[in-house]
C-alpha cells in the first residue's frame, strides 16, 4: 500500500491519500479522541502523541498536529493508516445511536476557510 502526502495551506495540517476510499461521500472532522470514538481510524490516529485533529474526506485523511515536527509524526501516522486498512476495520462504525452524526461536520467556525480549502483540494 502506497500512501501519498500533500501539504495544505495550514502548515500544522498534512493530507494523506491512501489510494482507497476513506468515506466515499461526506466529511467528518474530529477535534479530540472523544469525538472520534465512532471511527476506528480516527481513534487510532489520536493515539499518536501530537495529533490534535483528524478530518476524513471521500478519498483522503487530513491530520493536524500540535507543535511537533512532521518528520517525527509522519512515519507513525503513515503506519497507523496502513495498519488500519490492512486490518479490514471500517473507517466509521455504523449503527447504534451515532447515526445522527453520520455525515455531519464538526469543526470550529474559525477554521471554516481552512476546511473549505481542504475540500477543494
């Protein structure tokens, strides 16, 4: 599995393209591990020290970091994405009481320009 990476307008966010569908349609934005509870992929990414946000698109995953360096975080993120896809686990769990938030977007209004720019990429 080859995962491409792309820079975004926000230097604290990097876009990862796994070459496989992520959500298919819609987007999900997680700002903390509690919000990510319904997504095994996002949960796995939040387990990496320094990850502060995960945005899932149709065919990409954007990860936001704190003050850490990408050279230290990127290998762990690539490994987590690869392990997730190899495990066969769903990107987002369906069913249960979480259906109300399926396809919903959760992000700070101050970040709306960045989110829209990422969507356009």
